[in-house]
C-alpha cells in the first residue's frame, strides 16, 4: 500500500513512540477476553435520562417520549451527560448531520440508538453532509443499532461516522456496534481529508491527543467510498520509522478492537489502522474492495503502527492490481502479526509487504490460506524490510490463474524468511518466482510443486505435489478442510520447528514437532 502522507500543518509526517509490543497468539475466546475493556459490554448506569427524536413528528417537542424532538437540529443546544440516551424512532428517517455535545463516563456511557416497536432501525441520512454522525471532543459514547447513509452530492468528501479529537488529550471509551451503513458516496481522496465509512481522526497541534478503548463491533458496511474503517489519522504520528526528521511525537491509539464486521462493495481500502498500538482486527469479512478507486488499496492493513494483530479474517473480491491485495503490512510498522486469515479471489493477490520510503520490522505472516488469488502471492515495495517471517501458509493457485508467487522488484535491504509454506499450482495458467538479484528472501522447508517456475534454492524443501485433499473450494474460515494433507503427503512433518509459532494451526489443531508444511496440521481427508 503506497501511503499518501497526511497533510499536517507545520509537520511533515508523524511517528511511533515506545518499545514494540509483544503479542501472544490469541484464540477467538482468548482474544475476546483480552479485549474486554473495549468489548462494548458496559451497562449504562441509571443516573442518566432518555431523550427521544421522531423526525416524522409534525411538531417540535422537548425530547420527552410524549413530545419528542423532530429534527437533528432540535437538540443542538442540549449537552448530554453520563447515562443519557439519545433515541431515534425506528422506521423514520432524519436528514442531515447528527451532532451532539457532552460525554458519558466509564460507568455510564452516553448512548445513541434506536427506539420503538417498528421494524428496522432509525435512519440518519447525511444527504451529502461532511459526516452523517459526528462525535467531536467527546468520550465514553456508544453508537448502536442505527442505519446510516450519506449519498447526496456523490463524489465529494464525506463520512458515515466521524469521531474526532482536537487538542483534547486522551479520549476514552468508544463503541460503534451493530450499525448498518450503506451508500456513503465519497471521493477518492486518501488521508485525513478523505472519505471513510467509520473514521477516527486526531487533529490539532497544541495538546498531545489520542484515542483509548475503541471498539468497532458487528457492523455492516455496504457501498462505501473510499475507505471502510480507518483508525486513526493523526497529527501526533511522528517518528523515525516513518521518515520524520522532527522531534518524535508519536501517540498510538490503544485498546483498539475491530471485530465481527462485514464490509462489502468498498470503493478503496477495507480496514486500516494508522498510528495504533496493539490494535486487534479479527473475525471481519471484507467482500469486494478497491472497486472504484484510482489509488492503491488493500483489504486490511496497518500503517505506522506497533503490535497489530490481524486474525480470523476473510478478504475476497479485491479488484485491480494497484494494489488489490487482501492483506498488507505497510510502512513504519513494528511487530505486526497476520495469522489464521483466509484470502481468496483477489485480482491483486494475497499479501503485500510494503515499506515505500520507510522501514518495517518484526512482521509475521503465518498459518494463512490463499486460494485462487491472482497476479501476486507476495509483493514487496521499495524501502527496507528489517525483518519479516512468512511461514506455514498455504498458497493454492487453481485452474486458469497466473500468479507470481513472490514478486521482488526492489533492491532495498530486505530480510524475509520464507519457511514451511505450501505452494501448489493446478490446471492451466502459470506460477513462478520473480526474485531480485541478491534476493532478500531466504527459503527453507517449503513444499513448492515442481510445475511452479523459477523455484528458489530451498534447503530441506521439496518440489513434490503436496497432496492436498480437495483444495480450491473454501468459501469461509470454516470450510478449509480441503487443505488438509492426504496420508503420505511429503508435507507431513516437513516443517522446521519455529520458536513462538503460536502453538496451533489454521483450524485450531495443535502443532506437531516437527510441524507439517502449510497451514493445516491435520492429516487425512474426510
């Protein structure tokens, strides 16, 4: 992903502070427990009051249930507090921008949601506003069970939901949950002035500012331009890893959890975490991205972030080759791990290690499955890769597909170890490696079928058919049984033992000693 630097008043770019965060491998249950502070399960204390909005009402009321406010501007002068609820009537549409004042507390957040017995949700239609829902210098806020759209004046900058802090300090406690967002018809601009579905944005230069405890859970986004979810675009992002020559001011957003969201028909990028520390991205589906953008876009990726963990995600249907890849570990990233993810049918390919003019280190890509991705399996951009591990992944290239398994078209210093992987090409089309002279990749213990062209020297590796049970038919994380190994496969017990490998395979089975090559440890078809 070629990141366009933010336009920062008085700054060139921003960076990261502190030591790299070490992350343990998390199962779905364990990762949920680890994210409990931002899980969105806190209950509103009884200290607040409900306020009601019915935009179909003919008369303006006082916000009570019997006399609700009848427009989004009716409560502009009201300041909400801990435990308060702003409730919009189901089955009605409010047009314009929903903006509120006031914050909740950790014990009693301020909630914006739907009410009533009608089917569906309350609708907020931004009608081309800069953002349909705006949270400005607020904290401890829950937005849930709304329908949000913003299709007016298509092709201009806009967002669905914006949480913005400006010279605020640390804002805490944000939950966006079970929102249906669609038709955010934004422009193709990248960066802090760009268009997103859900955006967390830090501005200002006087007070060091960041987010803490952010949960984006179980939302559905459809037909959003340009980016689906973006956290956080920040003026407090300067550090050497990103090429910033000024004094470091990096303040990464902490306790960020993006879980269980379904994104489809996204114009550009799917999910991006920018200037975050220890972000968890799991159990999300991105189905169709890079569909209407002339820029570089990927499905899920971190930029200028430390300790990102992306797991149990599925990305498919990416369009184009600029970049069009499911996953990306981008520039100025430290200790990012992508594991147990599925990628399939992406025109641009599977995985991008993209540093552009920056560096990355501590990148780990393990126990993922790539099925019928086109163009490139792995691509490197210009810039330095200080250290990256790519192991125990299964790359299946089926009928009619041509792919460059590793496309290494740069000569910057790189240190990428490619071990214990399976690469299988079946049917028509071709697959091969395109490595630079003096390649920065080292290979070992891979099973790369002999009809893959330009296979690299691979100590302890094999050119045999890995004998996968029934590959090419996965349609989700729970349908990867075809990637098991047949009894007698040369990939059985063929992997090198790798310290800190997580202890489990793609499907949750424990690893053997030695492990199999590829993403699945279980042997035998059924």
